[in-house]
C-alpha cells in the first residue's frame, strides 16, 4: 500500500525490549487539500529504522507500507510499518541572513 503526505514530525529512535529493538515514528499529514486533512503515525522498525534519516519535516513523501495488527487482552492494536520511503518534494533549508548592522546612536542628529 502507498501513502503520500507531508512529514509533520520525525521522532527520535527508540529502543524497545531487552534486546534493544529499534523503532522510529513519523507523523504524516495526508489529504491536505481536503476539508479534513488526516494526521497519521507510521513506524520504521528494525532494519528499516534508517529510512527516516533522509527525511525532513515539511517534505512531501511517498511511503510504501504494510498494515499490521495483533490482538491482546480483547483489544486489537494496529501498526503502519514503512518499508520504502521516497521524497517527492523537499522543503528548502531556511536561508541564513546576516544580522543587521547595529547603529551607532552617537551619530544621529537628534
């Protein structure tokens, strides 16, 4: 399944369990042109945790995902697992501007 949207937040890598299994969450906003845009959470886990390294907040991305679900104590938990990420449009890095020169008030005529 493919999901396209704008990266809203990239969470830091988490280590889970005694073996140090790693995962990283990404918040993705989809349907931006809609009256009701959706914010979904996807996850890069295990060997795929590095997929988020090249992504930046604000990028428009296309993610190939698998939907996973499991039952525990009469509840079902779902995970959207990313296995491929492609940047479609990248936000330019903010341009650093030189600070304005400080004025010397002693030279002002008033």
